[in-house]
């Protein structure tokens, strides 16, 4: 029997035209595909829990932006039995998948359908955004980070990780090819996959990522994770 999950709907604006439709079969297969495509995903989740715990209290409240699929919710809830979570994602199907994946901890999780403006005002003791921001157009990236930061308590940690590599050629094309080759299933049309990555995602260089975090008001920004085409930073409100 499917888990009945309380998903609050706050669809204030449509998904960006270039954003993929994380629905149906994709939502159901996410838990299997993500570990294959993201180098050291389990380690990334463990590091995220550790970095948050440096400042988040035992009864902490965490905001998870891009919570669909539920893998980070499950990992963080298992590591910290007294933390509460608010997860936000624009896809109802992905939120339903999150409810299934994190079912043993669902009493500590509230799920909200929408973007960052759908998140409660907080203040939160920490925030996480994993494998998400490369879907957000650059012109919306700063506002997203600013809205997230104002929902955090002063000094609260923010852990963010997603695709980031040089945007100058020939390095950009080389990194796209590496990204596709690492996560491709047997029989994948690699040319089509490379074209999709090049045109559908909004990938920034690591230098631009740090600059945006600084412009949004974060400080103490440190790189803690680098896995092929992925990078992760911890920063503080």
C-alpha cells in the first residue's frame, strides 16, 4: 500500500522551461540511478551530516531544498534521530518518492511542493541543497540562495553540492563527456546524453559558484567534496 504522505502545495510559479520533468518513471527510479551517477554519494551524505552537526543542535531543524527522492532526508534522519526536516521540491512525484524512501522517519519530516518560496520562514538551524542547483537557471540562482539564507539562523551551516566545472572550452566539453561516461547505463546514446547535459542544465564554474554564495551573504565558504563533475561546499549564514 502506498505511503500517504502529507505534501503541502505552494506552486507560486511554473517550473523553468529548461527544467526536466521529474515525474513518473524517473521519480520511481531516482533512488537507483543517483548512486550510480554521483561519485561517492553515500560518503557525500555522511559528510553533509557531519558538517551540519558541527553547529546544528541535537534538536535541530533542517531545511532541505530539492528534497525529492528522499535520499538525503533518509541519510540525515538516520544519522540524527532528533532532527526535524522541512523538504521542498517542485515535483509531486518526487516528493511521493521521498515519502516512501524516508518512511521510517516521516513523523519528523514535512514536505512542501514548490520552490524556495514554498519553504517555511524558519529560522532553520541548517540547510542542505544536494544535486539540485544545476537545474536552476543562472538568473534565478542568486535569488534562490538569498531566500534560503534569510531562512537560516545567524551562523547556521549550509551544505550544497551539484555539478560544477569549467565553462571555457575545451574543458567544458571534456567534463560533459566525463560526466556522461561515468553515469551512463549500457546502451545509452552518449551523443544525445552529452547534448542534453550541455543544453538542459545550468552549470557554473566553481569560481562562479563561490562568488554567488558570497553575493547571497554566506561566509566561511569551503570546498569539502569533489567527485569528477560534482563539487560541494559548506558555508555559513
